[in-house]
């Protein structure tokens, strides 16, 4: 309220209150209540309230984000007064209010025309302000009065291939309605599965089962009755013990309806189902399936996810290139453990609907590219096993790359990937393209028709 800054609350200091002191930048000590009175002319009424603790990340500290800090060995923590703070974001009640969310969307989701109008007004304000114009002149800069017009090529809509029908994706790239009525390319029957829930979510969970059995057959997916596990409480140990006791080699899927969203419980369930006793799993928040008017559409989307996890194929595209392998690489950096994890997927069939996947871990002092090369070589072997030949063309989509790492990818990683070809034959030299994917770009491309801005560009763009 007093400095318009946003802080993430990491802890509560129950042993501190506004009467405690902290060290200023000049080394002197001052009470929190005196600091706010002197700096912001704010009087703290409750002198016994505990303090909120924020532990800023390094990049925020370098930006000069300052607030009263505790004078202790934890000098990097920022203490805030609850009385002078207010929560940000939207409450669950607000999110479930359709009218409120619609009003918010009118301001946050601008149409292309409204966005252009706002930009033009902003530019006009700058150009009409003498002080701002003088500042730009001192730097030798000039703002164009209008947005940039470029000539582009509009691609035709993609043809989506289902099992016995094909549909055009359309301008919105949405074919979900047709998908719900037609069979998927490969639908895996769900014959032996388990669903676990607490007594609180019993009605919603059973309604979900009935809806899944109803929406599955039109998509070609047969759904049998599940083994129902009603838990006595929502403790993580109860979920884990109940699932572990009922897992058999015949179980195809484990569905868990959790009453609230908790990272520790979710992680424990995924660890059990991915590491200890590998089995496909689907975790659903009870609130997600609690709204009866949305249950059908939500269940249909879950059914698609489940079919993929069971090894099914939803749809395909018309790909003119033959013997093509598509690869996706992303990297997660775990700062707490000082290591990185690389995720690697590669298509192994002509329609790019079946994939080979692996992960690799970068230990301290080890080059992550070593692990990615191992994954790349293994994926080529898998492609050969499936098709009895190696791919002629390879397209690699590389994510997890910052602006400062572009040269490394260009000069080092591409060369390392190409060396993997020598593993198979000195004469094996397929065509390979590497595309670096970045989401943090500010470019907005708008389609114009007779001075009217119709929509944002939704095709893949070379940026």
C-alpha cells in the first residue's frame, strides 16, 4: 500500500513484531514502527502482530528492491507488516464467478483493435510531450507515429486426421468438438483401473466415473468399472498406502481425486506411480470436477490425456516429408541441488504420433550435452528398430535456452549432435535443422484486412 511493490510471503516470523529493530544501510538501528512513521507517515496500531517474511531471489536483490530487513544472520530476508499489506491475485470465489471473470477479461484480454488503439494513444502522448520528446532527441531516437506494416504469407488451415475422418483446424486452431464425436486414431480400452478419493469428494468422483464411461465410447475408448478406494482422511500417507496396497500388474491407470491442491501430496503420488511402482496416473483436484455444468467437457479432456498416457494416438497431421524425426529438448535447472535435468523426446513413426522419451541428469562438473547425445543416439536406434531405417531429416526444437546461450547452441551443441551420426556409419549424414524455442518475446503480429485488425497471428513464426 505504501510502495506499490509485490512480495511473495515465504514465512511468518512469530517471534518478531513492529517493536523489534533492524539495521539501516548506515548501520544504525530503528524499530519497524518508527521506520514506517518516519519514512511513510504511517502509524502502526497493532504493536504485537507477527511479521511476514519475504526471501527475495538474487535477481530481485540486484534491482534494488528494498524494505526493512531483519538484523540477523539472515540478512537477506525482508520483514513486512501485515497491517500495511494486502493480498494480491484472485480468490477462489472470484475465479468461480463467471460475471466477475468476464469483466476482468474485458480489461486484461484486449482485442487486436483495442491493443492497436491503446498503442497509438500512448505514442501520441509521448510525441505531444515536450519533455519526453527532448529526452528522445538527446538520445537521437524517434518514435514512429504508427505501427509497422509488413507483408506476410498466410498458411492454409492444417488438416487434422482422425481414425475415419479428417477435419480442417480452422482459424482458431480448435477441432475439439469434432474430436469428441469421432474415434481417435488408436484408443486403448480402460479395463482395469483404480480411483482413490476421500469421503468429501465421493459424489463428485462417482459422477466423474459415470461421465467418463459416457464420453469414452464416442471417441472409441471403452471404460470399465474401476476399483473404488474411499479414504478415511486426506493425509498423504493414507493416499500412498491405499494406492500401494491395491496396485497389481494388471492395473492400467491410477486416478486420484485430491480435495485440495498440495504440492507435497502430488509429488508423493507421482513418485510412487512413476518411480517405485511405474503405472500411468492422473491426479485431479476435487474442485475441478465439482461443477456439474462443466463436468462433461472436463471429463472429455481428461479422457484424451488418459488415452495418451496409456499409449494411444489422438490425431495426426499430413506431413509431406518422409523418414522425418521430430525431436524436442528442454532443460530444467534445479538451483537447490546444483544440477540440471534434460528432457528428451523423439518421434519414431511416420505420422509423429509415437514417441521415444528419456531424461538425463547433469552432475556437478559434467556437461549436459553428454547426456543429450546419449539420448539422441538411443532415439536413432529406436527409430531404426521401428522403421528398419534411419531418418533422412531431423528437426530439433530446443527449449530452455537463454539469450546468452545462443552461441553455445550454435557452435557447440549442434556439432555434438552431428557427431552422433558417426556412431551408425561414416556415410550417414541426414539433414538436420535446430530451432531454438523462446516464449519471452514482445513481438505482436496482427492480421489486417481493410484497416481492420482481425486476430493475432497463430502460426509458427521465424523470429
